[in-house]
């Protein structure tokens, strides 16, 4: 995730077609590798800064192998930016540990990387602006200042003096980070502007495909770059592609890039300005488009209606096209040929049900419950907890409607939702465990809401729902150690008791809850 001024720095970068290699090598070999990327004037200071003997943590130093390709400023910025931000972070760590020898050697190496980035970028880029020149000068001054002050610290033995100098080093390091972030943002902005201009001016499919691919790669580097792309007209340029029939084969790639950009508010704002929702609705409702294209359009809808983005609540243009979009998404769920397509369409529907309550009524009229519950038994479409999370989210939001209960019973939905109370992760990865927790919690919430209807409550009791609730409350492993699932199960148990189910079952439920807490 790359971050620019105002706080974070580049933490990690994966480059297309090329990876950064981390090598565990000794000091001399490290120096020889560095020579490939550094000018001769830097050789002496690098050699002096690196001891011949290995320190206990010196083998963890990062080496950038395989320099950026000639004339490729983006690759250069991303590679050098990753290395420099990593060095900044590690210098901060060593400073906190009072490892002055390491702080100094790493400061010298940081200066070398910064100087290399500036000189290499100047060689491959167009004439730099006056502002960039000023920041480059400030950056190099702070690098020199950091190297000098850390070298003086090596000669100081008085702890009180070192403490005051440590504050000075920390401030210098902070200012250096700010200048680096500003310079990197300016340089990346220039490169994004060049890509956007290239897309705007191109009428060649291959050129547009290549440039759009480069833009998509940049979106994968994190929210700050997505903000830059949105600010510099990336959303406008991509929708321009999606409105030209000659570029139909590029629609999926352009839409995938738009979905990434719209993870930030600036992207959604730009989408609203260019009537992007209307364009998405046209694509979703046009059966002449491929399934892949419509699935990518669904992904953009899912992104711009995300409840995590407060700006989506003010997306006024969405209301005008909501019925068309919801209808098209249900159809896409019904006809999906793969789990990925179904996931994208159902995720968009799940977010829309948070976006506006009218969507739930539309879904009810479109027989969405039948479509979703039928899909649950189709392993080709629904095969992961992530997909079941979207389905149960839609059902939970629809369950606030009174007429929803009869449709659930008619489609054997109570049993299917109860099955979701037993959701277990296959791989044990944190993301999958979290998805399973959400499925269990939302399944319990859905059943609790539906149990307002006596028929649903009786069906739940008939299917031994109370036994499963007691098991979930009694055993943390059964609920993936989630307190949220526990609370949802207790709420459901109370709802069933209110509907005059066996009170002894509820008492057992509460008993096992108390037992679990005391344990």
C-alpha cells in the first residue's frame, strides 16, 4: 500500500511482470549489487558506511536487483519509492532501539537511494517543474543532514547528550519523509497525467489497452494513487472508453480499473460528475455485452454503493437507475456461469440493500429469494463463504419486510439459513475465518427477524434450531470464537422464546452462555 504526504509511506509494491528480490547476503556482496544502480561519486560513501563484519540483523537488508527498464519512469518511481520508504521505516525502528551504528549506515544508504532516484528519474522523464526541483533540493539537504548528525552520534557517549540528539535525528527523519512523500506524489502525478492524456488522445485499440493496463496496475498500489488518478481525470477517460463501441473489447479492463479507482471518495465523485451510473446501467441491461463485461460493471456498482464509503449515500443519480440496475443484477445472478460472476452481482445487490430500503421491495417483487436460495445448492455459483456472506446479507436486509417470511418458508429457506449457522473455514486464513463469522452472525440475525412470523418460528424449532444455538453458545470453536455470533444467537433464542417455544431450551441456552463466560 503506497502512501504519500501527510502520514504513511509506501509499504509494499508488486510490479507487473517483475518482482523485487530480497537477498540475504554479506556486506561486500551488498555493496557490489548497489554499484549497478549508483553513480561513481557514491561508491566511496557506500563502502565506508558498510562494515566488513556482519551485524546480527544486517542480513535482512534489502537489495534492489534488476534496475527499472530504460525509459520507464513509473517502474523507477515505484521501485525506488518502495525501497526508500522501507529504509525510512527501518531507520525509525533502529533509532527507537538506539542502534546508532545501524542508523548511520542505513542513513548513508538512504542518501544513495534518494540521489539515485532523483538522477535516474531526471534522465528518463521530461523537463521537471520548478516545484519538483525545489523539493529535490530539500530532500537531498535533509539526507545529508541525517547522515551528518547520525555520524556525530557515533562519537557521543554521554547519554543525556545522545537523548537530545535523538530528538534532532527524529525530527530530521520526519522532515525527510515529508519531502520524499511530496516529491513522489508530484512525480507520480506527472506520470498519471501522461497516461490519462494518452488514453484521451488514442484511437488505437492496442495503445489504449496497454495504457489502461498501466493505469490498472497503478490502482493496485493503494488508495493514494487512486486519488491521484481520480483527480487527474482517470475516471473521465475510462468512461470515455466505455461509451465507444469501437472499444467494446476493452470494456472489462476499463470497468475493472474504474472499480479500483472508486474505492476512494474522489473516484465516486468523479463518476457522479460524468453520469457514470447511467453508463453502468446501460451496460448491465444490454444483453449484447458479454457476461464478463456485465460482471465488471456489477463490480463497479458494488464499489460505488459500498456502505464503507459515506459519499455513496449522496449518490443521487443512482436512485434514477436503481430499478433497472437491480433487475439486471438479479438476472446476472440467475444466469451466472461461474462463482466469480455470481459473487460480483450478489455483492452489488447486497450493498444496494443497505443503500436504500426500496431495493428490498424491488427484490421481493423480482423473486430474488427464490433465485438466491436456488443458487445456494449450485456449487458452480456458490462455493465460498464470501459468496454466502453476500446472499445472507441480502436475506437479512430483506427479512425486515413482513411478506418476506412466506417466501422463505415456501423456498425451504429456513433450513438453508440454518445450514449457514454451521459455516466453517476451509483454509483457516484470517479473511476466510472473518467471512465465516459474518455468515453465522447474519444467519442468526435473519432467523431472529423472520421468527416474528409464528410459522417461521415453528419451522425453526422443528429443525432443532435451539440445539444448534446452544451448541454455538457453548462452544467458541463452533462460532469461530466470535462474540458477535454469540450475541446474535442469544437474540435469536430470545425471539424464539417470545413465540412460545420451549422455555427450557432458552434456559439451557442462557445457562451455557453463563458457563462459557465463567470458563
